[in-house]
């Protein structure tokens, strides 16, 4: 949960537009309560039997994620994967390389 609280801190300080936290489903209610108490928009996606992905941050970023073609992150198109990486604040040069590599594989 320390990573979750650190991501919340970074979002509140304006260092991130969007955060992604993966955790056991048992933490879901605690996370929801924390985000709601701080008036932070969020979206929870189940990923395995006992795990969830928690996206939180700018409402516009969450709306973009809702427009993606699938719910599973490993099934995103190359373009969706690139957009998500940029919104999450991943290093731009690495995102450029990742996009080009994925496009080459798909071609």
C-alpha cells in the first residue's frame, strides 16, 4: 500500500496525470475509500482471480481509457498502449521505441 499512497501523493502534487496501481482484490474497499475521501476519480478493473488494476487521476484520462478497444491491457492496440504509457508518465524515448517495436511485430 506504500506504493499506492506514494502515487496518490505524486498525483496530488501534479507530477502525474494518471496512476496505475495493481494489488490484491482484498485492498479494493480501502483504496476506494481513500480515493473517494480525497475526491480523486478512479476506475477499478479486475485482472485475475484475486487482483485488480486501479486507475486514478484526471477524469479526462479515465475517459480515454474507457474508450479503449478492450479491457485487458495486454490486448491494447499499439496506439492505445502508447497513449496509456504517455498518460502514465513513462519515459518518452522508451515509449517511442516500444511503439515502433510493437508496430513492426504487428506488420
